[in-house]
C-alpha cells in the first residue's frame, strides 16, 4: 500500500469527479490520502471530504499565503479544530518568500503558532517552505530547543545542507512529482542520500503532476509514479519502497493508526 501524504481534495479542481479520483487512487494501490488544510475558514470543507471517504484523513492549518488574509491563528484555535478523529496533523504552515503573498512577520508568527500546537498535541507539523529555507530551518531549530515536536518537510525541494539540518531534527522529507522532472538531477542527488526510514511520498494534487503527466491536473493515483522513481533512485523494488514509506507515514501520523 502507498499513502499520498499530501493532497488537496477539497479544491475546486476535484469537485466534479471526486468519487472517481478516490476510486482511481485505490486502483493504483494508494490506500490512504491526507487532504491538507490551507485556510482555517475552509476547514469544514476539508473535514467533510475526510468524513466522506474512509481512506481520507485531513489536517488543519493556514498556508503562509493566507497569513495576512485570515483572522489571526492561535495554537488554541488549531488545537480545538484538531480535536477530531479524522484530523491527524497540523498545517500546512511555514514560510513562502517566493510569492510573498503575506508579510513575512505574519508568516513567521503563524508558523510558530502551529509549532506550539504541534508540541502541545503531539500531532505532526506539515511544513511548506519556498525560497525561505534558512529562516525555516532557523525557526524549527530554535523551537525544537524549547520542546520536541515532529514534522515533515512537504514537497521537499531544498539542497543537501537543508536536508541534513531537517534530518538532524528528526524530521521526515516528502518526495513529490518534482523529483521525476527532467531538470531535477540535483534534487534526486539529495534524495539519494536521505535514509529510507525518513522518506514519505506525496502528490500535492492538483499541483506538480509527475512525468508523464507534467503540466496536467495531478491526482493521488499518480503518487505511484513518484514512488516508482524514488524506488529506482534508492535501488529497491517499488513494493519495498511502498512498505517503508507507509510504515514511516504511520510512525509520523500515528493518530491515523488508532
């Protein structure tokens, strides 16, 4: 079984054929999907998808793009929304300096609120970082010294130095369709050095469809393509890669196994 550890099934891209999307995932060997929260105001819609399908879980969080547009996020509010059997993580949260859609100080404040909630609840943190790896690492390292929490760097696209800092913190790195792209040699080199027991796979659907679907709408079934490319990179059979990444998923998102 594979797990798509990061997708967005509540997005309008899937509204017309969500049943078929979930069915195709199962046919491709994807036994579980995690639909990731990006807006606190839209959490009811994210939760509704998770409640509708037995094979879907969800998270609650505020994407850094929305840090300025949604009401201030607090650890207390996140914890209240996370008190549901289908909510198994916090985020996505983090820093995005590429688009800078929200002031950086607001992004950092929201990020720290999610970390506080993760530390208090024991739920894992789903971290988004783009053009902000240094600040992301600095905040995670500083906060880790204040008390332990678990995390995954979703859609990992950083270099070996950032990867090593995250591994030193005990975090997981998630491979997306980016690693199948022709131009992603440097990223594949980084993933080649990541221990198998620290890897997850994801689609980030509807974004970042892997080759040969690049440029089209992504969907959870396609996580099998990313996993196959990662298996080849690591020199293991696809079934072995599926087994280890799924075990890693349940280690990190332990609430899903209860």
